[in-house]
């Protein structure tokens, strides 16, 4: 077989060389292996959208469980604040709880800031506080709510100001609503566009990684593929925490729950790397990141148990489950939500956002309505996610040069349309609070003034025009919000999709309740707010494809436990529809749309994986290291500009086999460990060719066995070598290889035949092979209507260019 050798330096011995050997043929991704250049490699795999961003991720070997910060001399890295014996002992015993507590308190504080800041900006669009312009309505009217709470020993409190308290606050002149026809409209539109512009400017120029939701990237990270470091750094955390309230306050059809997962995970990443940097392994880091992500949902919804389940069911779905992850998630969610309650951003002492009291139990004859709501949620999840993905493709192809202009146009369009529809103009959580609430029969009761909304004034005697006005307003809000979600999710601002989807389901459910009351049951027979609640449950399940998490979150949001069976019925119908149509949650779909690596389940349609073997996937163009090598040889390989960006690991072959066609593999070593180990030695370049490195034997043994008298001393690198790498035969089916990578979490598998090295396969290799073959054998996962895109672009392009000139 052909072999190529490249000299390293003038003072090398005759056998000092970089070995590049060719072993047969194969297909592989060299980003994680000791293989050939990337240009040759990428020609082996067809370019498909499902693998476009693999190179941005670094595969983590979960089996070797390497430390996050590679440091081979940590004895001098003790923190300055741990100077005493007892302090060090206390730290060792309590570092886990200290770290978890720091993460949770930080997440709770940021959540409180976001809630207060968001409400303040939203309130500024419609009024201001007379005693302090900077206060939002909850803080401005807190004196009234505090007085009412002292006077009412058993107060039924809503998550926002009751209507009676709001009117009292306005009557006393504490809160001043904007009046008139023109000026309120101009201020509403102007502030919406201003907030959106500020948000997209921050994301575009300060932290591009702060855009979007972040759930997909975190899910991939926790599964074993480490993303770019700036995705979870401090700048991204700060920008996301400020740009998120600005984007929500702009009125865009986006939510804070997905971005809350991102900033919470940033907190977990930063704090663990600071406090646990000397002992933090990747598997432990994944547990902390999962716990932090669940806490993000917990503080966003005020649902601690739902947040824990979200971390397990969504974020850690592709990772190995560990009971310690469950405990960490529980503790962080508990402390985070408790911190939020202490901050009291709603100024009512509660964390339940929609505190409702459904005093009427459901009836059997309502089950058909529950089924209708479930069908709506399933169809919503199927079509909205599909249309959003089509629009994401359109955005990448036509709008990538104008991200800020797109956001400005979205804000202008959304605010203009929303201003004329009550259920769109209100903040989404406030709107759902109205739709969820029960209508009280006794109008003389003071508590009825909490929800004296026109929805509760409709009955069978209401004029048909009044009925149609409310019904059409709800249906219009459902349709318009759905369309706005499709074009808003994925724009260049922090954006979630949970709450907007819930708002769509709530307006549809409430419209359905009006129809049921008007034509079937009559007033008072059902609780209309429950249909809005169940509709929100259906659409949340439809867009996320989660089950238990959705049920628990909705109960924690409302406290409507008597409707547990209807809720489970609705969720079951949604899941049946999604399962039969093969639709995954939006986060899972975005893995393929963005071309991220993730070990998914092999479907029945992918039987072709049994027809191929490891020989068809393996990388055979390898860069190997000898069992013993000189420092100069190793440095030349590590700092070779042609290979530095591509080769991240090296098979180690037995001494004496370097000139043979058949070579035996005795271990595998990662580039980053070699680099760190070499830097720790402090070797001068003048002596590099005289110092021998041994990867398998001790320093004394290598020095004793060496015949070169010029060797000054020997260094042992045995501690960083995997001397027992996972090996397979070339005939192993690729379906089994895929399962091995998924279940074992290894980074590289060596292919050997009768003990002779044939090649290697990485996790990215098998994923690229699986996805490219699926596109060839079955069909591309997503197809787009290019003709429709061009028509839409021809209408949008003049608007974009005109906005660019402003």
C-alpha cells in the first residue's frame, strides 16, 4: 500500500517523520478523527441540509468522561477563598449544593428582572405611573392591592390586577391611561418598533448567539455534541436577558419560555466552570446544564415540577438518564422559584400566573368537545411547525442580508394589526388570564368584578351581532396569531414559541365555548374558561410534542386539578395525531433544519442501515502516532497548519509497524490532551529532538529499551491514552454501529480485522452516513416550494429595501 512521509526538521533522525498511511477505501468525517484533509472528506458525503452545521460541534467522549478544563497540574489551582483546612473540607463536602444554589438564585434573580422589565415596557405603551414614570402598573398600584389584601382575609387573587383594583388605581390618578384616537395609536406603534429595533441591534452586533430559542442547541449539547463556547458565555447571557424583554414588549408573537431555558443554561455553564473547574467532567456538566434548563422553564411559567419534567423529557431525552440529574433539577427549580417568589415581580405574593377556580366539574357529554380541541392542537402542531420551517428556509435564502429590517417590519405589522383586536393587543399572558377565568354567576359579588369581561355577558338572549362580534374577534385572533407565530419564530431576536402557541389555543377554545353555549348547552351549563385552558394545553402539546410535562405545567399554571381527565384526553388526542403523521416537536425538527448532530431513533424506513457495514463508513486515511515518538515529531503533527483544524484524535500504532502495510493499534489519544500535556512540560525547541515520548510504557522502560544514546530523558504520556478503545470488525452493520454510538456515548470506534488497523468511525461519521443515505433512499426530510418563495420575495423585496434606506 502506498505510504507518504514528510520530513519535520533538519536535525531529525532518519526515522523522524510524520506518517500518513492509506488503508483501503471508506467514507468518514475527519473532524473528530485522525484522518485526511477536510476537502477530500466532504467530497465523500453528499452535501445535504441535515448535516450542514456538523463542523460547529465537538463530539464529547462520554465513556472516557474527560474533564471539561484539561489541566494536568491542579495542585496550585486552589481558590484563594479556600485557604484553611476546614474551609477546604467544607467546600469538598458541600460544593454540589453551593454550586446548585448559586445557579438557582442567579436564575431566579434574572427571571424576576425580566418579568418586571417586560411588564414595565408593555405598560409604557398604554399609560404611565403618575408618581414615578419608571414604575409599571403592578408596582404603581401596589398600595391598592396591598390594602385590599389586608381587608380581605380570604381573597381570591388573580395573577394580575383585578379589574376593580385597576379601575380604582386609575380613578385615584395613580395610573394614567393614554386617551384620544391618534396619539395612543402612534405611541403604541412607535414604542413597539423602537423596542424591536433595540432588541435586534443588541443581538446582531453584541451577541449573535442570543437569537432564537436555544433549546435545540442545548439539547444537542447535552446529548454529547459541544457547541460553540460563545453560545453559553457571559456576553450572550447579558444580551439575552435584556433583548428578550425588549422583543416581547414589542408585541411580537414570541414567548420568553424558550429563551429562559437558554439564559438559565448560560448561568449553569458559567457558574460550574468557575466553581468546579478543577473537577468538572462532561457527564457532570451535562447534569448541571439539564438542571439549569429545567429551572428556566420553572421560573418562566412559575411551575417548578413542570420545569423538572421538561429538563428530563425534552432536554435530556437523547442522553442517558441519571437519578442525580433528577435531584439536581428538583433542587435548582425549587430554589429558583423560591427566589422569584421572594422578589415578587407580580406584587401579589404568588407565582401561579393564572389562578382560577373552576367550581363546576366536567360532564361526559363534553368529551366530543375535548376531542375537537385535541384535533385542533394536533393540526396546529403539524401545520404551524411545517410552515414555520418553510419560512425559515425562505428567511435564510432571501432575508439573511436584512435581519434587522425583517424584525422592524414584523414589529410594525404586528403592532398595527394587534392594536385593533383586544386579544392581540393585550400582553399574551394577560389575554390568557382573561380567557382562562371562570365567569361568576353572582354579579353582586365583589369578586365578580375581577372578571366582568364582555365574554361573561353573552348568553342565549344576547343579540346575534354582539355574539358574532366577540366570536369573530376570537377566531381572527386565532388565525392572525398563528400566522404571526409562523413568520416571527426564528427572527433575529430572542424568541420562544410556547406562550404564543398557548395563546392561539386559548382563543380557539374560548370561541368554541361560545358556540357550545349558544347552540347546545345554554348559559351556565359549562365553564367556558376551561375550553380556553384545554385549547392552550392542546396547542402547547402540539408544538412541543411533550406529554407529562405539558399536563403538569398547565396544572401548576392554573391549579385546575379537577380537569385532569379532560386534560389527559386532549393531550392523548394530540399525540395520536402527531404520532400517526410522523411529526416531532419543533425543537427536534430544528435539529434537522439547522443540520445539527443528534442521535435520533432509527425508524422502520431506515432499514437500509442493515445493508451497509463499518467498511462503508470508516475513515481509512489516518494520521497515526508511533508508540514511542520524539517531541519534535509530535509537535510537527500537532502544529501542522493543514491538519490542525481537522484532526482531533490519533490512533497509536505499535513500534516497528510504521513501515509495514499491516499495523496494530495499541491506543487512541485526543489532540487537546496531547497539546495540554506538552505545554505542561516546558520543553525548549533545541531539546525537542532529544526527548522521547512513550504512550504505552513508563518513562524508565522506554528509556531502557531505546538504543539512541542522544536521548536525554523520557516522558510518559500513558495517562492520557485510551489503551482499550472500542473496536469492531469491518463487517459490522451500520445499524449496530449507530446503536453503539447512541447507547455507549463513545466518540470513536476503531475498525480492526484480525488485530490489524483498518480505519476508524466517529459519531459524526455515522450520523452523516445515516442522514445522507436517508435522503437518497427515502427522500429529503424537508422540501420547499421555490416558486412560492420567489413570488413572496418579489412582493417583500421592495419593502425591505425601502426600510433599509430609512
